[in-house]
């Protein structure tokens, strides 16, 4: 009995010494066994990948920067409003072209069909500083399509740009009109395209809509609501002078 008591005391002192030294005592060799095969099985964990189809950004994803087709843009000679407008097929009398206001905006709301290979670019500017033909120094139109959550820009179309002229747009403003043509179609349902251009050293980018409307104001600040009437006047001028 005395021998057993001494053994127990020695064990207790060893444990106290171990705790004071900050060490963790070794588990008893006769401890309970760990049950189940999973305890010794190698586990792997999946982690989120940026290369999954849902989140991968295509290399040709469009930059959404810039809204130069919605807001006035400052050039080296005052501000300018730029608009891209579809062109109706043939040579219609714009006084006879109508739009169904009882329906939501859509291409098929117009009484006439669009020419898919032509556009007009209209730059609205102070009439005391009118634009000239060579003030438009670059133009590119890239068709777009959707790739999952991303907008993808395709290669720019081969285009021909021709200056039509200037017209008095009232309120001390002048509308400068260029015709843009391509052998390929600008209009591809359901998407349209991205436009990049340089006018009077101002770089302008934006996603034009597919409706015959344009902003009316040139002054800094919020432009007025897009109107069809001035855009129809731009097209009337285009058909009379192209």
C-alpha cells in the first residue's frame, strides 16, 4: 500500500510539473479509440473559382464607361450633344412618318421600317461655333451581344462616314449631321451596339438606343427628355441633302 501511494504521488508531481512548464501531457496509450473511417480519411474541400462560367469575365467584355450619348460633352470649343439615330429605309416624307404612342417603345412602333445599314450622327452645338466636316475625326460601331451577365463587344464594323451639313436647330443651336453606312447590318435583334467617336478632341463613348429621339439641350446640366420631333427634323434635313 505504501509503495502504491508513493507511485501515485510521483505521478501527481509529474503532472503538476508538466502543467507549470506549459506543455501538454501525452495522452494515455490506453485511451478510447477513435471510431469511424472518416477520422483517418484524407479530405478535400472545394473553393470558389473565378473561372466558373457564371462569373468569368470574357476578354472582349465591353467597357461601360462613358455616357456621351446622354449628357453634354465639353469639347475644345464649348459643349456638344451627340446623338446616334436610326434611318428609315428609302426616302420617306418625314411629315408622314408616324409613331404609335399607345404602345411601349419599340422598333415596330414606327410606320416605316429602318434601313439596317445606315445611321446618322447628329451633334448639337452653339450656332456661333458650328462644327465642320473634319471636326469628326474618328468613329467606330461595335455590335454587342450578351454572354451571361456580361455585355460583349464584337469587332468594329467597317464604316463610311459622310458629312451631310449643318442646319439651324433654333435656340441659338446648330445641328451638324453625318451619315454612317456599312455593308454589315447595324441592327441585330435584340441588341444594338457601342459607339466610340472623337469630335473636336473630345472622346465620346456610349450605348445608343434604337429609337428616333435625341436630346435638345447643349448647356451643362441635365439634358431635357429625349424628343422625337427634333430627331424627325434631323432626318428630314438628311433626306433633303444627302
